[in-house]
């Protein structure tokens, strides 16, 4: 059992996997959401490798059984509790639905850098709130997609 597996570097977690039963858990959203790297990288790799035919190569993880179980119901709040929704909005924690999914991406040469005034960003205006939500979503979603 590897609890909060995302708090451990991915190479270490991979080294703990083997021909025995392994349970991994991690929080992937909210203010305890350290598991983004686990969900974006390791679980995707394990899912792909589990579908590959077994090669018999020592150290290979192909051909094993992979099951992903998600808890989508809150354990701290009752179903539909307005406090949970308010807290997620206040702290920009519900980032999964905040990013638009464009059909194409601009070339870096077509991008522009803008200065954002702090007072405007935190003015509680509807458009400022949407911008802040999208900025936080961008930071969270891109953080684990980059490698040094």
C-alpha cells in the first residue's frame, strides 16, 4: 500500500511496483491535491502498459492487471453542501472545469505577455474572477507537464 503516492518521486514509486499486488492512493484535487503528477503521468503509463502484450522481459510491467478506482464523492461535506462549493470557488480549487479546450494553439511568436494589475485581479468583478480561475487552472494543469 502506497498512500499519497504522488508525494513520492515518480521513479521511486515505479521502483516499488512489481509482480505483487500494489495499492496506490493519492488526492488529485482540492487543497490537498498533490496527485496531479500521479494522474497525469504514472497512471496513464500504467494503463497503456497493462494493455500491451506480456514480453517476458525482466523488469517489464507489460501484461499486468491495472484497475483505477476513483472516489468522486466528498468525504468532508455532505452531497451538494454549499460550503464545499463556496470554498472551491474562493480558493480556485475546482480547476478541472476552468480551462477552455481550444481546437488549436497559437505559435509562441503569436503570443503576447500582459501585465495584470493586482488590484484589478482581486477586485471581485465577474470577469476578474473568471480570469483568476483560468490562471490558477493553467498553473495547476501545466505544473506537472513540464520536466527540467
